[in-house]
C-alpha cells in the first residue's frame, strides 16, 4: 500500500494524542484526510493539524473510497455501533478504549448505574460483544484496539523479559488513579458504561492480561481468567464541598473507587485498582512478581526528570505532567508523554499492520477479554461474591 489514508471520528483529548502520533509515524506514508465531529471545534481542530477536510457526519468518512482506516475517538457509548458500520463499509478500524459497555436500554429504571442489576449488564454486554466481534471477523479487515499501555516502553520491555526468561508470573498488581475527570459525562453510567474501574482501570487490566498471555505463549501454555472478585465505592461522597478543592470527580451513579482481583486458570493472581481521589498526578504502574524476579513498570510517575521549583507564574507555559494541581515543589516531570505512555508506538504498529496486513499487538481478543472481566467485576461487586468465568 503506497499510502494509508485515515478518517478520524472525534476531535477531543484523545484525538489530539492520536494526531501527535500520526505526525511521527516512520516507514509508512500516512495521511489523515478528514475528521468528523458534531461540534464547531472540529474546524479549529482540522486547521491546527492541517487536516484537509471536515464533516459533521461520520458516515461521510465511511462512504469515502479514499479512506482505508477509520479511527474512532468518540465517547464509549458510540464505539460498538461505529465499529460495525465501519467494518461493513470495508474499512480497517482503530477503536479507543473501552471496546463497548452497558449504556442503558429502553425501559431501564434510572439512574442505570444504581437501578440496573450488573448481572443483566454483563449478559447484555456479552451479547453485544459477540455481535460486534462477529462483524469484525466477517469483514476480513483489521480491528486495532487503542490500548496504549500495551505499547508503553516500560510494559514492552517487561514483556520482552518475560518472553526471554519464560518465568511464571505469580502475582501482578496494577493501577491507574488520579484526581478525577473534568468531563461531565464521566459522572454518568449512561455515558461511560461505569466509573473509575472501567474508565481508568481498563489500562492496567489490559496490561495484566497482555503480560499473562506473553507468558503463556513463551511457555507453550493455555492460560485464561478463571474468576473475578471485586469491590467498588463512592468515597468522595463523604466530603463536604469545602473539603474537596483539588478533587475533580463528582460521580452521579458511578464509582470513584474500584478494585478487582483475578484468578487465572494456572492458579496465579492479579489485582487492579483505580481511583478518582488520588492527588499528585496520574499513577500508571504495573508490578509483576515472577518465579525468577520482579518487574516494576513505572509509566508515570517516573524519575526521568525530578524538579523542585518555587515560582508558579514563571512555569505557567511549561507542561509538567497530567493531573497535577501545581508545578512548584517536588515534581516528577513526564518527558515525551506520548512516547512514555505508548501512543506513538501504538499508532506506528497500527499503520504498519494496515500497510503489511499483519496482526496488531492489541486487537480484538484483548478488547473482548478486558470488557468481559470488567463487567464480571461489576457483577461481583453488585452481588458481593466471586464470579467464575
């Protein structure tokens, strides 16, 4: 393929990260030819990134014969339907996390995060995923799951070591936490399909699932998730308004604290935590304890550059890292954030896959398994028991 042409759906925060990555793809000729979004900001977005065309209707991209790849950077409630439409239109698809979710159906009591049993949510999410996965497989096109943690250098190096040593991973613990989302839709289950456990926890969960599959492949074993047990809560609801000047989360019918524990079919374990009440920046970490050692992947914070600064005003135009409320005092400065978190490597892999036809590192199997585990976790927390898979 002489050139890979991309149609981008969405122009929010994650679209910005994808555009930074497209600009730095090497070895493949890539062009983002059009961007679709309903709001007026799409015009400014296209101008900023020199995208030639804009549209308010994403189906214009699906009908464009020039476009090879549809990159879906929309809220989660739109993902599954757009994936199926794009695949049926003959396009390769990049889909941001999470793959899908439960966002309500006609007749549901509201708010659905409090009123709809999680066992029913699990059942319906599994039905939708089966239908979406079938459409993907029937299309013959590539499905590329935009899970950046799988591509983060610290995780890929850990995977390389697991592959080389063939050691058994006995236990993993992983986390993404911060001070809460600024987006209003993050407070509502109908928009996000859950709270902190899925909105943030999808990253560490995917890393854990990925590393376990790297181990299984290296050792010639078949390993799957055998059971899930979880707990969730809304801990910031205990604070008076004046007690929370730095915490942004304000959940309506979703959790701001979540923990799930996996038992794999080989008897090993993993724990994933996510929270919306953690100050001091984003915590993106994975720890793996093996039969031959220990691996600590500190995506953020890391100590590439630590600073102690005293003047906030002088630093007003300097980016430090995401979700910190100040730039003074001791700081862990994130260098090349798009590289450190894996966004550049993710898009590079996807473009190479489209150009050559090979399978992406993060694809349908990872997307499907992560959603299955997340909704089993919500079911477990709702009923206070272990869920066998």
